[in-house]
């Protein structure tokens, strides 16, 4: 028996199609928003690093733990839940120790502003070594005159 497609019963049934064009539009807008905001979400504190002609380190598997000392002498830790919030020395030791217990061979670095007291940078290095860091590196900018 053949059905008649012109019958009134078939014309009144709801159409079961999904229009995906609005979903694609929303996804493209979200993609653009993330592409614009991602470069703006830089993590860390702005410091004026000293220049040196040291060789650039190779990229490592694990991202380094970086303790930043700004020009005033405040300490900031990149693994902190709020990396732009100053930390007390006792909090730094606890957080770095907990992180090194999870990943013991993770590199540890200090970023010190050129205007900061040298003693603050040394204190930062001591805090990291007391927390269990095997070695502590210093982060510098490349020396443009030495590289040319």
C-alpha cells in the first residue's frame, strides 16, 4: 500500500531537522573572543631583567617554577593560584616544596629586577634551595650588544 504524501496528516507533523547555522555562528564568535583575549592573559609580574650574553636554555618538558622579585622587593611565584599577588617568604617555601614533591626534577628559576637589592635575590635563592630545589637558575634578558 502506497502512502499519499499530499495527505493532510503528513503536512501537519512537526519537522525534525536541526538548523546548525546559529551554532556555528556562536562557535566562531567564541573562537574570535579567545583568540583576542589569549595574548592579553600574560602570567606574571613585569620586571626589568638584567642583560647578559649567556646562551639561551633549551626548551624543557616541564615548565619551570619561577620566583620573581620586583623592584620593590616583593616575591611572586608563577605556580601560585594568583601569580600577581605578593607572597610571604614562608608561603613560598611551602608552595615550592609541595610542587617539587610532585615533580622533583622541575627546573627552578629566579627573575630579579635590575633595581632590586642584591640581598633580596640571594634570599629568594636560599628560600628555593631550602624548599628542596637542587639548583636555581637566574633569568636574564639577552644582551643586544654582545649578541651582535
